[in-house]
C-alpha cells in the first residue's frame, strides 16, 4: 500500500519522542504503539517518510515529521510507522 494523506497507521513511540515532546507523564511510554494519521507523504514506497499527527491516550497529541515506514521485519519498532494488521 502507498502512504497517502488521511490514512490511519500505527506508530511506535521511541524514547526520543517521549523526551522531546514531554509526554512521558500520563498513559504512554516508549515502546507503545498508538494510532496516527498521515498528514504528508514524502514518497509512494511503503517505507517512505511521512509526517504524522499521533494520537495519544490522554489530552496531548504529537506532530512528528519525516518518520519512516517499517520494513516487514520491523513491525512495532520504536520510531517507525506501519500499517495496522488486518483482523478477521
């Protein structure tokens, strides 16, 4: 699938995401996988960089730029986005 604006993806928070954005308090920690929406895609490859609005479990959300898509062997690796798994 191609990353395009408006698509919902999963993003795994890194330690740097938590520290740089001061979201360590509350309901999220490094390693948590959270939903995000693509607001800018920098390519059409499934591992292309995108800008994300990340939704956290609490009153804050994050704006993250130029995050790479995970390769098939990098699912839920901190700092990368990936497509949600298909259920059913």
